[in-house]
C-alpha cells in the first residue's frame, strides 16, 4: 500500500470511529444525594462525569436523584444506565432488575465505612439502651446506614422502633445531623463519612454530634450498571479500567472526587452480601434474583 493510500485508510478509520461513537446514545449517570443539596451534588460529581466521558469516548449525562430508593428504581426501570449509589440501594436494584456493581469507591483508601447513631450532648443519651421514649430519625428507606443497618440492629435487640420511640421520622442524612445537633431531635442514624464531611465544612460542630453506636464495617458505595449494559462485557471492562484510573488522576485533578475519597476498586456482587443478608433478615428484601 502506498503512503497516500495508508493515509486515506487512516482518515477513513478515524471518521468511522467518530461516527460510531457519536451514534451511541448518551450514558445516563445517576448519583445519589451525597451533598446537602442538588446543585452542590451536581457540581461535586460533574468532574467525574466529564472524566468518564473522556475515558469512555461517549457522552455522559449527569443527574442527581434525591433519594436512595429513587436511584435504585431509576437503575431498574432504565432511567439510569450507570450509577454511584449506596450499598442498600444497589442491593435493591440488583434484586429487582439485575443491576450489577462493577467497582466500589474508596474512602481514605478503604472500600468500607460505618453506620452510626448520634445524639446531642444535652440529651442524657449515652448508648442505644437509653433511647426508649425518645425521638429518633432514620434516613430514607433506600439508605443503608440511615435505615437498613440501624433497623437490623434494633431488631436484634427486640426493639420495634414505632413502639419504642416517642416519635419516628425519615429524612435526609444532612437534616438528621442538623436537627440532632440543634436539639430538635433526640437521636438519629447517619454514617461516618457524612458526619465527617459536615464537620469539615462547618455545617455542624463535632461536640454537638455525639456518636453513641457504630456498626461493623460496611461495603462502600457501589458504582453499578444496568442489567442491559452489564451484558456488554467490553464496555464493562472499559468502565472498570476508567474507574481504576481515578486514583492516579486525583493528584492532577483533585476535583474528581470529594475530600477523603481516593478512587475505586473493582468488586462484584458478593462484596455486598452483608447488606443483602441484613435486607433478608429484616424482611425488607424479598428475593427475586440470585446474586
């Protein structure tokens, strides 16, 4: 082949590749509400969406979903293709529609975190044993640390929250911390990463958020894909490779992830077995699919 023909072939190949990429539909990237409001959440995860768009060669459309339960449903019904979501939300989406985790986020280098219960220093509450007759806040029913894990703990202690507490409500993690530290609520469920972030951002004072209980280590947030997308094994491999590269890219692009988040590590569905087991034990998960 002459140099001119080789050049012509290369140009044709490049054009064909660009046309193929352009023809692919955008990836709908759903993210849970990790930040205090939707605007801040979008701003926080927009750099990651742009990074994935560049690494995957495919347009990525970011959207924040207000509730963990809603994000799980959106991944199940096709409104979301890829998602960064809490562990319980992931287990629900896997059970309902076969969504599959491809990677787990790292927090200070570890793929795990903790559910906690908090109170304020004036409550007189020193442990969960002191909660009878007090007001208590859970997160939404798709939350791991805000709902499933504390509910499972209470069940192991023979506690029915609706009968044990004077008042039960469900709200966002940030609102739980704010209302408890202000004394509007006696206690509530949260997770260590949210508490740390709110303290560091000056949204609450550490001395006003007293931890009275901490869970065993829990698998961190899942980066999951829809069942349909998971069948594209070549895409899944590219996505895992792109996510694995986030840690190395962070020094030059620190905005890729919030503070303390250090990258992703490849994990499969078995890593989330403790969450699935808690869902089954509480009766909140009705098995439809095998892991």
